[in-house]
C-alpha cells in the first residue's frame, strides 16, 4: 500500500510502501511490486526494513528464474504465467551492479593477491563497494 510521509511546511513528501505481509501469495506480492514500481519507476526493491518482505520476494523470484534457466530444473521454478506477469510490469531479472557472494569472494581474492591482505578499512576508493560488502558480511 502506498503511503505518503512527511508533513509541515519545510518537509519533503515522498511515496513509500508498507510491506508487512511475510507470507503473501505471488499475486499479493505482484500487486505490491506494481505499487512499488508506480511509486519509484522501477522494480529494484531495496533491502530496507520497510520493504523487507517485498525485497525477499524479488530476490527469491530472480533466484528461482535464474536456477530454472541455467540448470534446466523446474524444481521450485516460476510458472510461465508468473514470468509473463512479471515481464508485463517490467520486472528486472538482473540488477545492474549486483554481485553474487561468489563473485565478491573472487573480488576479495583479487584484492588480497594485489595488496597482500584483506583489510579494506584503509583508503581504497577503487574498492569501496567491496569494502562495504566486507563490512556487511562481518555483521
């Protein structure tokens, strides 16, 4: 459900979505995703608390699609009708700039080979995304 936030004369108003249903059906999540796209213009749901369940739906859906198309397995795959519904709203099957865990580990290995350590806490502007990923993994 879209919600307007912000009030008062100097505050900015922006749309956001409240997604509190953890066991929503595909159809319910699809409707939430449509509302998200209407509000933000894309289907790249961020990993933020307010969108947590919709984010989980989006990444799980991408993973199921990728698994079905790379391994030929249809175990837990999306139905063709679901794929068409998602494509109908412009669902993005891959997110630009996204790197899988394995890809990040290879990046870390390359960093270690280049610098002789895995301490990204210092000044490595070229590797800021890898540094952020490492900090996230440590938590």
